[in-house]
């Protein structure tokens, strides 16, 4: 796992768009925020806590973490379509949790109600549904998990 920054924005945005096409089709909604995010917005987001996995120089997975008080919000966890199912998403999720600052005691995230793969992944890693909110013609499923391991540092 490597730290990502603003200089990686173009590559992250390309990966993100490739990964979210499947979700957009499943939800019948091509206006998902990750597909509409601009290069400048991605660049700004990557100024925070972001990590990725490279294979042979190619970025194949990435994730972001936003910290507010004791809550770490996991966002934009994406894996290249040709590498999905290889354990990269779970590995990156666990690494982001371990890399969260010590004050984080709870993790939150959300995904679409028709995102079968991500819902399975998050449940497998201890996330539990807290509520749902309407989003166009589907729902967003909000999940959370208490931090269970001592915080670590990933650079």
C-alpha cells in the first residue's frame, strides 16, 4: 500500500470511473457522484488521507479516509474491474483502518443498496448497517464499525 497525493489525481479518477461503471449500471444511475467528480475535486480530496495499491506500476485500487473527531469515514474504495475479487478491496480497507489516526474509534461508510459485492465485503469486515437514505431511484446503505485494533501507522 502506498500513500496517494494530488499528483495521482488523474490516475485515481480514471480508476474510479472504471470501477463505478458497474455500480452505475446496477443502480440504473449514471449520475453517481464518483462518476461526476472532476479532476480538481479529486486532486483536492487526495490532499487528505488516501492510499492505493500498484501492480507493475499500475494503480489497481485506492481508498480515501476523512477524519472528523472520533469518526473515520471510508470513501471511494475502488478496485480496477479486472482485479475485483482478488482481495485487494479488503486488504486496502483493513490497511486504511489501521492507518487512521489514534483518535478514530469508529469507522463509517456507505454504498448503494444494489452494490452486492461491496455490501458483502463490508459485512465480512464487521461493518453493520445503521440506516438507509434515498438516492435517485435507489437507496444508500450506511454502515459503521467500531475500531477494534490498536492504531498503526502506514506511510
